[in-house]
């Protein structure tokens, strides 16, 4: 087995960075490869450095990273970097969702249905969207149509703008279901800035009754982020240090 392949094997087994001198000793001790060099550690360092540069010249991803004499696998560094970036992005995402909900609550009950109508349109799942505003709306804020295969279903939507310290109860679900026939609707949807209590969730799934879909605040914010309604997406370049550029040459390690 070649020295570089043996180094990869040992690192995969150990699953942690190893100093290049100790790595060379482990390779020879396990008889994974042989070396006639009087200083196997320096030879291994040179072999890895040369391979890294060669792969980089061919626009291939190097297998190894050497930092302060410690050898690790490139995939570990990439995994940690991706994990760190993902963690930061999730923090930003959750922060934006909280701010979005806060602004929707500040928007108030009269304007909130127009935001919901824009969101429904952005999803592409609903057509003929109309915000109702009259004495005969019976608590329905939006009427629209949704397409399921070859079937078009008229849908009644209730947009409930409430503080996050409150929860939508079962009465809202039952009242919406009761008035669906009056508007020729086959199903209902309740979207809110807050959450639904367990009784509301149970009422929405009562058997042999028209479907009532429930969209809590967190899911509402996710939809807004996904479809860019009320938010904007910034694509930022991500940079990292090219570790191989800073590797010492084989002559420096000799």
C-alpha cells in the first residue's frame, strides 16, 4: 500500500487528526506500508504535501489537510465548515422568522389577510384569490380555488392575526367548517401568526367532515421565506483558507 493510502486508512480508523510523525509510526507499526527513509515522518509529510499540490493543480479536492504538523482528512474539515455555516444560517433563518411574525402582528387583522393572499398566490397552488370584506363574509377572509389533479376545490381561508402568547381554539375550526356550504366551499384553511391548541387540531381532523387545514405561525413564516413574501434572500460568497497553499514544501520539512 502506498504511504498516502496507508495514511488515509489510519486516519479513517482513528477518526481524529494525528501528528505526521506519529502517523508514520502507526503506518509502519501496522505494516500497512514500508519506508527506507531514516525519517519516515518527514517522508510522509512530503508525500502528502506533493499529492495535495498535484490534486489541486488538476482541480481535484486534496485528501489531506496538514496544520501545525497535524494531519487530518479534508472531508472532516469540509464537514465541520459546512456544519458551522449551516448552524449560522439556521440562526439567521429563525431570527428572520421571529421578526416576520412580529411585523405581521403589528400589521393587524385588517391588513393580515392581504399578506396571506399574496402568500397563497406565490405558492402557485391557489387561483382566483379574492379577499372578502363585507357583512356577509361570516368570518371568511379569503375565497380561492385549489387544484388537486383534475379537481378544482373552492377553498375558504381564515387569517387569524393573534399574539404569540395566545392559541387558536376549536371554536374557530368548527365555525369555519359550519359556514363552508354557505360559500360553496369544499374545504377550509386557517392561517395564523400563533399556534393551535390540541383541541383545535383534534377538531380539524374530525372524521366524515370537510377538511380544515391548519397553518400555525412557524409554518406560515417558513412558507413566506420559501416563496420570498415579505422577505428577501441575499446570496453571499463564502470564503475559506486554502490550507494547501500554506503547506511547507518538502525541503522545509527535511
